[in-house]
C-alpha cells in the first residue's frame, strides 16, 4: 500500500456525508489516491469511536474475494457481518469488479444500519443503470491527482528552489501520489507512470470495451496528448492517423478509422478518467453545442512519459493545469464559443460564472490583444480573467482581471480575485 498522506479536501467531503443515507461514490483514475482516501476515512472513523469490527473494508479486485462474483454472493458475505451493535461502515474498493454490485449495495443500505462508501476506476459506476437504481441516493466525489498546492506539501525541495522551478517539475511529472517514493529520480517516475498507464489501458479500457486493436488505441492516445486543448473531431482524427501511417503498416491506400470507432475509443478513455471532456458552450445562444469538444489529460505525467518533454506546447500544458484546477474547485467547465472567437473556459457554479483565458504571457501586444478580444465581446457582466505566467501582471485591463497562474493555483478556496 502507498504511504498514507492526508488529503484533507477530499477527506472533509467524505466526513460531511458521514451518517447520511447517501452512498458515497469516489471516482477517478487508478492510483490517484482513492484507496488511500478510504484508509484515511477508516482512521477518522476509529478516532471518532467506531469499533474496528464495524469498519468493513474490501478491495474487490483482490483474489482474496474471488468467490464474490455476483450481487447475491457479495450481499450474503456482507450481510453475515451485520450483527452486533452500532452502525456498519462499508468501504468497498474497485467495486465494479463484481457484476451487479449496485443491487447488493442498495439492498444492504435498505436492510441494515450502514454507511456505504465505494470507489471505482471507471465511469461505468455512474451508468444509467446505477443512476436509475440509486436515483437521488448517492453522491459522487470526483478525485483527481495532486493539485499544485498538494504537490508542494507532498514533495521536498531544496530551500533555494523557486516556485517557478517547482511548478515546472509539477508540469513535468504530474501529480500521481505514488511517484513520491522515487524522490528526484525522474526516469524511475516515468517507469512507474508507464506501469499505471498500462494497467488502466488493459483493465479499464480494453477489457471493458472489448478492444482488440491496441495499436490503434495507443495512436489515438498519443494524438490526444499531442493535441491537448485542440478541438476534437473523430472523423479528422481517423484520417490524420491513417495519413501518418499510424498503424505501422505499408499500404497503397491508407486505412482510416471510422469516426464511430474513434468516438467509441475516446468514450472509453474518458470513462477510465485518462481524459476529461470539455464541451463547447455557445455564449450568445446559451446552449451546448453537439459538435466538437476538447480533451484534457487527467495527469500531465502521462504526456511526458509517452511523448517526452517539450516546451513548445507550454501554453497547452498550462491550459490543462487550469482546467483540472477548476474541476477541483467544483466548477462545471466548458469551452466558450462566441461567433468565430473562442474563450478557453466558461466555468460555472450555481452562484457564479467566470470567463477565463489562459496564455503563457501577456507581454506582447499582439498576444495581449488576442486574449482580451473575446472577453471584451462577451455580452454579460460576469467576471472575466486572463491567467498567465507573467510575474507581475497588470491587475486589470478595462475590467478584465489579470492573474499569475501560480498565484491562482496557490489560492485557498474559491477563485476570488
């Protein structure tokens, strides 16, 4: 098991729902810290007086539980442990390993005094079947790799290391918690990331989606990582991969992947939380657009591991970092379309909306005009922000706020300017 290191923001969310009738569903890519969070929650429960025998924790991918392979066997095993006094806390890791698990969990919730928390590494957990069965009776806690604030607490740096150097390391290796054991040894970190990536691809993408063409899948992953922050069209991806000899074959006539196939692969990759999808929002029409979207990597370490480290795409990497941070702060995030112009992010909460542009620098006049122009034409008065790596940005351009990206990442709580 990975070293237990507290992640209070996620733990506090679990604690908020303790004792409620809601099933807590922790989702996220493998090795992002879900099992560690469960261990932290178990420690908290013990500290609050829960008896050890009332905390039932199982990782259902372990061979130890190989006999539990349907809803009935899972229910019977857990029901047999419901005797005695006090509420039972069920902590079930990788619950998707048991077909029909949702029926067992719902029955346990109905039949006994239980507090149920489950984790899963695939969005199948929140499929329409689960939503129908547990409608209104579960809450999703979406877990991501380390934020930059957590990264600084997680790793030790020489005292003279600037925050820009620390941020550069964060962008390079990403935020998978388990990498800390390798200290400053980046090659070993990349080896570990390759192992995580391979497990996710095999277990959560290929096995679940019935994919046989691993080469095609890998090429799609590489294409998406190489085009972070670009609008995605399944049809154009298939043609591009064929024209670039993506399948390692010599053909008189290049074979492209059908758009439906590319779309299926992308859906499986997002279901496995390797990528997150940002749909487009028509700012003037105030509606979601069905065509095109953007994909952002759950962890930039995968990009470095698969494509190498390149500074040429730094603006896109910064955009990826900001996108994930907005998700961590509970925003719904869209790509804004405003006529022929594009706004990097439209971020919404029930009581707040932000329009955000991300760029490496605002010092050049042409760049500054390019980033500010779409924000100036937004037909409402919600907050507008440009994030850049400039060390001393102007605080405002005609009411449009300018903020250093690292300052933004290190701010506690909401996106208050």
